[in-house]
């Protein structure tokens, strides 16, 4: 299975830079049918894209700017939003004007269609892939899985610890790992998940011990206690107090860790407002795919698992 990366991942590679360095490289990319990346600099009034190829003008006609534009199933915002960002494309033709200037005719659609045939259609649920977050909405995070092809990570699939918005976990442009949850092969639409790569309850709890005082984030306040996130896949329950708010950072004392009940009992020592940058994502990946993932410990009567 060929691997196609999210847009921007090829841009600074030596091979890509050799293609876009001069007109000879562009002719070579055209002859080889290579997928090339360069920065889109202008979207004109009729939504054609112009790409920076040094001394050569790169032109992507509107209908070639994305799969689905021609059919009307994709809105033109998919073109406008590419300005000042790398785009993937095939070089369809290189023409020379009477003044001696070169213009490269490009197609992002052809690059996406090849990615669908050779990569997307070969994926199966459970495959672990690279993705790049493109934008966030209240219901989930959209991610590029190759050549600008979008996919969705629903908010409840981002982590076990519940969040109020995907921006609590991701930012636009962030490169992540994800696992294929579902594929509609007729439309090439992919739904991704993320939480299955962040470790089981036991794997996360192994980093903590009773008696420790550790950092956390207050995620929800219920009538019976306060849920404090210790890691994206592990939260503990603290006793109620009236001086805390959802979203605050906290220092918490670990009273006990109970695998049989999947519980971590906490005492909030302090809570405060802060804008600490999120720590790097810690992945627990075992191989390139997984057909099932069990979050709950073996000793626990409650079973929490995902079967792909």
C-alpha cells in the first residue's frame, strides 16, 4: 500500500524541493507524474488558485482544486482556505507564452484521486495512520489524511477523558496519529478515532501512585464530585468544593487507585486559571493496526472496549 501524507508534509523534503527549484525540475515532475507540493498564494474572484513555483506561475483551475468541486459536493471554502498554505498537485502541462514566460497547469484533484485509489481504498478499520488537524468544530476535529482529503474525529473519540471542545486537545496544523474507525468506500469518507492510541486505564494509572500530588485539569463538576483529568485517558474523582471551575488547572493529591473499580480518588489541593501549553501527546501504539482495544483492567467487572 502506497502511503500518502497530509498536505505540507512533502513541502520541505529534498525530493519536492528539487522538483520546484527550477523549470527542469517541473518538467521532470510532469513526466514522472509525481505528486508535488508548493504554497498557494492567491485565490482569484472565480476561485482559481495560483501557486508559488519560483519564477514559474502555477495555475490550478477551480474545478481542479479539489475532488467534489466539479460535482458540487464540496464547497468553494475548501479552495479559499488553502491560500498561504502548501497544496498537493500533479503537473498537467507546462506552456510557454510568446514572451517566453512559463506557466504550469496543475491539478490538486488528480493528486487526491490517486491518493484515494492507492491509499484510502486500501485502508481498513483499525489501521493506524498519520493525520494533520485542519480545523475544529464543536462536534469534532477535521483532519487531513493525505493530499488534503478530509476526515472527521468525533469529539467523543478524541480521548476517554471528556472535553468541552476539541480545542481542549488539538490545534489547527497539529500532526497526530489516528486510527481508522470507519470507511465509506463509495464516497471515500473516513471517520477516525484517537482515544484508542492513548493507552488503557492500567497503562495510564501506572504513572501514578497513592500519596503523589500531581497536576490535573478540572473537566466537569457533578452533584457527587469533581472529575479531574490526569492524562487524556485517565480522570479521577475529587470531593466537591465550591471554589473551582471547569477548565481550571489544579494540583491534586491521590488518595487511592482502585483497578477493580477503575477509580482514582483525589483531593484538590489548589485550583487556578492558567494557559499552560498542552504536553506532547503520549501514544501507546502496538503495531500498525489493531482490531480490538480494551480500556478496562482485567480485574474490573465493567468492560470498556472498541472493536474495529
